[in-house]
């Protein structure tokens, strides 16, 4: 199984101006650093909590035989863009009636939805779009989590090292709790 980012977000959930206001930084001297910390904070939160904040394209490639349903590892899912079955005769793009797509917080693709379809597929590639449509649509607690983690990175930028571990603020779990993906 592999998960690949195919289209990065067109915008960040927290603007540079908002980050600078949160950090109480005036002037352009550290704009590049602060913007980079904002991107690093977003990416770290997305990876840790299995979320996409702003719309971005992803490709999930499953090499082993696929069971009747696949839960997508990142949400919220906006759309299932393509499903391709990899067979001995090459790639075969599946028509939307060959599977059942569920979008939203936990996206899913269920195979065998069409009459007479098999319940198990070989290797499959699923292209999907996850995140919120725009930065303005990102929930306020998510944006605050980005600000808090970027501020933590800004304040403790020299803390990480071979003999020191990098930590994150405890408020991150509280802010992102509603979007934590629980696996059973």
C-alpha cells in the first residue's frame, strides 16, 4: 500500500498575516521562516491526525487483493476522482457503477456494488480529493491548532537536537480531538 500526494493544497489554512498576528511579529524580516513554520505545522498535524485541511489530491495504491471495501486513510473526502483496477491485461478504469463511493469524514470505496461484480479485486489505485474546499472553510479549532504548533516551532526552533526530543503542545490533542481517526 502506498499513499501519494498528487496535488498539494492551493492555499494554506492560516495566512501569513494571521500567523504573524498570532506570534505578535511585526515587519517582513522573518516572513519566509514564519510561512515555512505554518506549512510544517499543517503538514505535521495532517500526518498525525489523518486529516487534510484544505483540498488536496491523493492516490492510494493497494497492491494486494482488495476486500469488498476500502476505507481511505485521509479525510474529509470531497470526491472519489478515479478508481483503476490493475489486472494481467493492464489498467482498467472502473465505471462509477462498479463501486460505491462514500464521501465525507471517513471516505470509503466499496467494490461489488454492481450486479454480478466480484467481491474481491486485485491491485487497485484510488484517486481522491480530501480536505475542506477553501481555507475559509477550515474549522476554527484546526486553524488554531496550526497557529499553536507554528508558535511552538517558532519559540523552540533551536530546541530539537540529537540529545533533545522535539515535543508539541498538549493543546493539539484537545483542538484536533474531534477529527482524530479511531481504528478498531
